[in-house]
């Protein structure tokens, strides 16, 4: 049924292809900018991905004003403030983020300060605080999972207070995102699997969210289809350029979907597990996804059944009785988990991931206060979260 009211926003230009980065200089020219600050991390540099970006500018006449390639896995407000000063000192006029979620969120924070002024990005924390558009900002994702290039939010840690700060605004979205298969070719199989399951969770939870709408459904559906068709193959054959490009597109579409409809209890449990046990986000998504789907069966059985088509294909959908399709969807997710475990060793349970049994209660307590739970179809109570944690501890 069509919602009586919804909002959908996706202003990002997508440039996708095996050599999509060759178009980067032209996009800067169109934006009337020519002195970028490139922000990335050491993983990007060691993999030689920074050189691919630099080579794109070789004959363009555009000067790379500054490069910072030491963003840590968890960025901070202190780093954002420092990079804003670097941007000003080098007289930059735009930003290019080359990396995963932490790099992209860092660049979003820097863009806030260099566009709106000030010395401390914490002054702009919260939702819809930004008063207007920011400077030209471009994203080159090097993972296919977070979808940060398509989201209206950034999470940046405040080391002084020991908390993660959320920034939400449509103005945080980049002007353009470049989905280039070369940028994910060096991603190890296990990380490929984890980030792919992160994207699958984004898409599935967006499709089930109480804030879902026809636009977000379309992006989520196609993301599930591309992941179902390509994730196993790329995990087995990391050099598969076509599969890499498909997963990059899936990640962006899943990010677009959940940026507009939000996620649910799987993310609540995952965020809490990361906070308590420091488990990587994609690993947690892989572990909790089937349990979250089962938890939402009472209110979302029909929608979960619909997802069998893009996930497993029309033959499986047609051969499965209508009243069994929702459970079959969950079975297909578990089969994907098992296959990825056999291919890459990706953890299937909290126990395999290194979580201790005495941490489960703390995970449950933290999960029920996570903002993602607000849009989950079923209310996530403490006893529910504890049951989910206990089941995910030993089961695959």
C-alpha cells in the first residue's frame, strides 16, 4: 500500500564503470573547482589505489592541493578539525574522499567546517542543523558495503567525551560518487564477504522498515538482486571486475534505500555488539541478519517472502509454496552465510567472532537504546534483544 506521505532524497550523481575515475577531472571542472584535498587511509595507499586517482588527474591541468592518507578505522572530531585547517592552509576548494565509511565520514565532517566556518565540528552535531549547501565534495568508495557515498549522515567519534556523534543532513551528500571496479579489486575475500553482507542488511532492513516507501523499495530490491547474484562469485574470484562493479552498485543502492527509510533491529544489535565487543560492523550484520528477519516475521512475513525473488531468483521463488517463501528467504540468507564461511572463513556466530558469553547482557541493554530500533517493525524489548544475542551466540 502506498504511504499517505513520505520523503525521498538522492541528489548524488553516480558515475559507474570499470574506468569511471577517468571522469573525475571533468566533474571538478563542471563544479568550477580545481584544488582538491584528497582524504584517504593507509590501506588505500598500500593497495596502490591513490595512484589510480592521481593518474586520473595526470593530463587534466588540475592541481591536487593536498593529500592526507592516515584516517584511522574510527575517525574523530580532533582529526576533522585538523584536516579543516589543512584545507584552509593549502587553499583547497573541494574535497575528494577515497576510502570506506570512516574516510567518507571524515570528509563529510571536514566539509561542514570549511563550508560553514568554525574550529570545532562538534558545534554542528545533530540532525538537520546545517543551514545550507556545502562545498563541492566527491566520493570514491573502496569498499562495497557501507553505502556512505549515498547517505545523509556521518558518525564521528568524540575522544574527549568517549561517544560517537551523529551528523544528519541532506547537505552532507556528495556532488558525485565514482563506482570504479578497480577500487575494490584488492579487497580481501573475507572483507568482501563482510561488506557485502552489510549492504544486504541495509537493503533488507530498508525494505522492511516502518518508514519504507516505493522509491526506497526499488533501490533495496535491486541491491538484494545484485548481491544475491554476485557476492559468492566475487568472494571466490576477487579479480571478477564485473562482479566487483555490481557489488559497488548494490552498496550504493542499499545506502540510498536505508538513507531514506532507515534500518532496524539487526543494526541495533550490530551497533551494540561493536560497542561492547569491538566486532567489525559487517561481521555483526552477517551474524544477526537471519535472526532479525525471524524476529520481524509476525509483522513482515509478506515482505520477507517478496525478497526471495531477488535474493534466490525466479525459479526458487516459483517452486516455493507461497506460505513458505518468507521462511525460505531466511533459509537462503543462512545458506549464503554458510557459503561465505566456507569460502572466506567469515564468522557465522558471535562465539566464532570472539564475543564472550558474559558480554551478551550488555549487548542487549545497549541495543534497545540504539536509534535504529525506532524504525523496526517489531518493538525491540530487553528480553527480545537478549534472546537475539543468545541465539546468535551459538547458532549460524
